[in-house]
C-alpha cells in the first residue's frame, strides 16, 4: 500500500455542526465489530465569541509590541548617529540632515 492510500474502512460524514461552532472536529472510525466511535469537540456560541475576542486582542498586543520595538530601534539609531561628529558623519557619507531619514529606514524600512 502506498503512503497516500487509505485503508478500506467505513467512513461516513455526519451533518455538520451549527455555524456558531468555531471549532468542530468529528472523527469517525469503525472498529472490528463494525461499531462507530465518534469523538466530537464543539463550542457553543459564547465560547466562539470569546475565542474571537482573544484572537483580536492578541493580534493588537503583538502589533503594539512591534511598534514599541521599532520605535526603540529608531531612537537608538537616531541618538547614535546624532552623537557622531560632523567629520565622522562625513566619513560615513551621511549628512546631518539625513539622520532622521536613516533612522526611520533602519527601524521601519520606510
């Protein structure tokens, strides 16, 4: 039997769970006696809403954390370049008026 082939078992689909179930997984198997085992995990409407809320707030939290991290890179880059003398900046090929733009590029890729 090839790896992609499934053994010949009795599999049948049951009606799907209601729309408000965000995670409904139904597994059907037949054993030697021909009985069907069903393992079902479903959630009611309020649990689905709570899951959606958690997802939303986790995404916002990660977005805020990325913003703070980017701003920290911007501040550090700008302060380091601003602390250099005009001669050091000229050696690097950077004009003092370009420090802000270079810090934005380093932090945000703008």
